C-alpha cells in the first residue's frame, strides 16, 4: 500500500505547483508522472494508475502544470510546460533520494516530458514512459509532434491502444522502429486514448491499468539491468 505526501515545488518564473508523492513500502523506482491536457493529477485515471504502479514497486511523483494549478483551461506554452517537467524531476529526486528515476506521463504530459528530455538534461532519469503518446491531433494523422524524439538519448516505452485516435499505429510503429533500441512499443488491444477497451476484449479497465503498470515495471527493470552492465564494463 502506498502512502501519499502532499508537496509543492517551484517552476522557473516564480510559479509554485502542487505534487503528490505516492511511496509503496518496498519501492524500487520512482516515476515522475505528468497529467494530460484536460485533467490534473487527481483525475481518476492518474489515481488508479498510481495505485497499480505502487502494487508493482513503482513510486510516483504526480504534479500539476502551472495552468492546471491556477485552474486555467488552456495549457501553458511548451517552454513553461517543459520547465515544469525539469523542475518536477529535480523535486522528485530530492523527495526520494536513492530511488532510480523514470519520467513520463499521460498524453500531453508524456510528450512534454520527452520534449524536455530532448532540450535539457533530466538528471538521474533512466527512461521515459508514455501512457498514450499523442502523435497527432484526433483523427488527423501526422508525425511532426514526434520530430524531437530523435534527440532523446534515453530508452522510451510507448504504451498505446489500438483504437487511439491520437496515435495511428501505421505511423507509430515505423517511427519506433526508426528510433531503434531506444524505443519499445507495447500495444493494448482494443484500447482507446483513455485506455478504455471494448467489451469484446473481455477485459476490464482495471485489468488494462494493471497491464500498463506491470509492463512499465518490467521494462524499467530491464533497462536498469542493461545500464548497470554498461557502467560495470
């Protein structure tokens, strides 16, 4: 069972935002987890995902982007969003020293995390996890939003549903292949952008969330093992 600790940290520009550290008793790593464009860190998806991650030994550091903290509807500029990611990673490392770090998020939160990683060093972060990478606007296929991924040097995990209107798999699959060993693509059958599956899949939303958490934990363990071997060589 994870315990939750309310925190606050500053973002460049003098803004202060809220965060929530969920720390399971036997945490093995910490995921700095950003929310999507339309809902903050307390959205049920974020709450339930944090719970599932805790059950597999992944602590989470959820946080608000400045616009969400101030209850504005329109997201901040990319520069402000990426600054918030950098500040959140720093705050998470201070809140839970010693735990290996991952960073990522739901939809826009994941994309802004990768954008930050392409532009700034995310000190201590070993890999990025995307819960529904928003490759393009709904039903408007394109790959421009992913151009920056070529500049991300760390491993990336893409968790995507087959019915995601913001990520045409015919575009995402070759994009991940082009990124080579840095990218791992895990497909959730019949799931949409919110990871709701069709009834015919025979799986509940809770089971899908469990798969997301277990896949992320297993992938993280794998990349940490590879990185440890590189360090030892």
